[in-house]
C-alpha cells in the first residue's frame, strides 16, 4: 500500500505516479489530479522525490506507456547534445512518432513520464536527497532504453555528468537487468563517464 508510511510528505500526485497499477496519464485519472494542483509536479516529498522520481522508481520504473499497446523502441539516435538542457523529445514534439520510439499516438498520450516533461521539463533536473536525478533511477532500475527514457535524457542531458560523482554509467553497470542497448546508449551520450571514479 502507498500508505505504509503516510507521513512521508507526499501529495496525491506522488502516490499516483508511484502506483504500479496506474499506467495511463488520462485513463487512470492522473491528469485530473495534476490539473487540480499543477505545482505538485515540482513538489518534493520528505526524501526529496518529485512525482517524476516516483514514477521512475515504481515497480516497473518506466511503465507509463499504455499497457495494451505493442511497444518496440528503435535504436536510439546518435548522441546529439549535452548542451541543451531542455531540448525535450516528448508528446507533440515531432510529427514522426517512430523517431522517438512511440508506437502509437495513444502511447504518447498515456505516458506519465512524457506528459510530466512536456509541461515541466525542469522536473528532470531536480535531485532527491541522495543527489539522484530521475535519469539515475532509470539507470539503476530499468532494462532498456525507450521513448520515456529518451524524454528524460532530452529534458536534462547534464544528468549524465552528475550532480554527484556516482553517474548513470556507474549505476547501470550495477544493474543486473540492464540490456546492452541501455548501457550502450548511456556510454554513447557520455563516453567520458567510463573514466570517472565513483567517490560517493
């Protein structure tokens, strides 16, 4: 239950985004709660986590695509920017949905991650109390690189470099479920990380 620790500083949007049974921004009522309090997206709980952190650390961290769809992300594009912190690839940002791994319009409309970042790309730059950004949680927990992961990267590419010396590449290297493409993409975007010692 999300109420196991009720005094954790969470707003209802935190609970919805961290609930592995809530998969769709519109159909599961998340949009309604967001519209009642848009500021909740940037609010941090007692652990410093925003709703975006919570959705990336849920049971299936990037599970916000419509679970009835058949989703298959293509290989990511070559690295193109670490100097454009809010060059987001998200809902409505391109006319070619296949270019960012979205298998249908319904997928992008339902994505919790992409809906948050379309409106509040700065959420990708907020660290929690352990100095982990949403991209760090992705590297630590997910299996593969998909459109949701790409949107988090695009919103704040500098996450590959910090803010702590424990980088996404360190975390993905310890992730037993990580597929080669996840590791390869992280290395492609910031190959210098392979030479960084974790002194956390």
